[in-house]
């Protein structure tokens, strides 16, 4: 009897996921985000410079930042209802049209501080609605198994828009052709984003027909109650609650740095604030590298542990930035570790500047590990019919949490210096990381995940 031959059964290789940028809807959404946010960041940088020239001190810079934040808190309560009930594609179009017109208004009011603040309020309102619509649309145009990759690529667009707007576009155009032409270029970029949104196909889980009516006055009047109901719904899911806290932390951190960086440049580095984008350019490079590695890190650690690692990394980097001066003094006393010449410079840059740039890259890498995983968790757990309210809640909470630190940080930095503020930020980040570790252990999220959100408030 012949011995049967063993046959090797080869497992077919897992099919490769289609790159998210080959998805036409996502590509157009991504381009609209990249182009419009680049214009928005160029405007924000220009406004910071204009306000610095028109006034003096971090307090007025805080007023400008607050003019962007407070409308997001107030209008964010209504934006979630609007996004859930109306066509997301049309909202993307209308919000970019509004920002295009407001860029022209900035152009006409560039020499008036009060006028800039007033226009900023309307600009921030339309930007908040665009941002909420943008975030809500992502899970509607990509499959669930590509959400982490999509959010990573989307976050790259956010970081890339900061690099384009604040490091290349505004710093190059501002000293050469002036603020007037920055607002003109920004208006053109918003117009291009309108075209991108217009070319998008109908969005899943959306109103494919453009004749859906706007929410009624009664629905908008009840928006505050809907917002509180959404928070209660999120509070029933510990996974979503923690993700919301993480996202709010990352968003607040960006606002705090926008206020503190000009003061840090003057008080610590002793150079002009308009050089900040060059000094902190490694933050963007580190963020892009971190976002590129994020899907692999999250697959190994899990989303929540990835965020915890990012918070710890951010805390350590912020402490390092606060200790730049004593570290530079120690480095100058060494012989083997000191790469600087007798005048304390290397390649034309001071030791303080080079150390800041060295720590800025890890700041970006660590920050990349916070927002995108948290946003992915909310995308995965929020049902389509309430995504607008969930993401409006996260924006409102993030900005509301950041209002008091913004007011306090600018004043404290003016009175006591920027270093104590950096240490307070590091302590807050470390505390949130510690609480996250405790909750991760208590809930055993990775073993017994809570059910996703369900039901409208």
C-alpha cells in the first residue's frame, strides 16, 4: 500500500490594504484639509505677527488666540447638530467659501487690532464647523480597517499644513511682499478647497440629496441639551471618555504652545519671535515621522497604551525645554561633549537654539502618538447618526479646557517667565498619563472592551 504523500498547505498571503489616498473621496477630502488648513495657519501666523507689531506682551497674543477658541466653544454646541442633520459635502463647500471671504476682510483690517479680533471670531466659527465636518466625514469615506491609517494620513495633513502655512508660506511672503498678499494667497487656497469639496462624490451616511432642509430653530435651541446628552452618553463608555480626554489634552497643548513660543523665543533664546517657525520646524518633521510609524506602534501597543507613551514622551520633552539654560551651561563646562566654539556657537547657531531644535523633534514624534489614536477610538465607537455631536463635543471640551490655561499661561509667562509654565504643563501631562495607566489597568480595556456608544441623547 503506497504511503500517502503529505501535501503542504500554503496559506495565501493576506491581501494588502488599498492605500487610503487611492480612495477618491478621501483624497479630495484630504486635499481640502491640507490646502485650507495651510491657508488658515498662514493667516494665524500673520495675525500673531501683526498683533505683536500693533501691541506688546503675551497678554495680547492670548487675546488673539482666545478669539479663535471662544467661538469654537460657543458655536461648537450647535455645530454638532448641524453636521449630523445636513449635507457634509455642502458644509465643506460653504465653510471654505466663508473663510475665503473673511480672508479678504482680514486684508482690509490688517492695521487695526480690534478689527482683526472681530474678524477672527467669525473666521474661527467657520473653521470650527469645517473641522468638525472634516473629522466626521473620515469614517464615512474609508472602511473601518483603514481608520487608523486614514487618521494618520489625515493628521499628516494637519501637521503638513502647519509646516506649509507657518514655516514656508507666511515666513517667506510676509517679509517679501507683505501681509496683504498673504491674505490674497489664502483666499485663493480656500477657493481651491471649495473645488475639492465640490468634486467629492456623495458621502456614505450623509445626505446625498442637496435639498435637505437646515435644522429648525427648535432643534438649534435644543442643541445645548443635546450637547450635554452627548457628554452623558460618552460618559457611559469609559473607552470613549478616556479618548475624549486624550484628544482634549493634545488640542489644548497646541494652543498653549501658540501662546508660549513667542515668549520663549524672546526670554530664553533671546531672538526675534518671527524666527520661531524655523527653530521649531523639527516639531513638524518629528510629527510626520511619528504619524508614519503610528499604525505599526498602535498595532503593537494598542491605541490607549500608544497615547500613554506619547503623553510621557511629551512630558519629558517639555521638561527638557524648560531646562535648556542649565543644560546649556553644563554643556559649556565640558570639553569632550561640547561641540561649540569659544563664542558658544556652532554653524552660526547658539547652543540654546540647537538644543531647542534637538528637543523639538521628539516633541513632534510624541505628539503624533496622542491625537490620532484618540480620534480613531471615537471614530470606531460613535454611531454614524451622532458622530457630528460626538466630535463637536470633543472640540468644545478641548477648547473649553484650554481657555483658563491660555489666560493664565500668557500672564504667568509675562510675570514669572516661561520656564515655570512649561513645568506646570509637564506636570499636567504626567498626571494625565498616570491616570490613564491606572484606568487602563482597572478597566482592562484590551481584554474586555466596553460596548460602543449607542443611542442618541
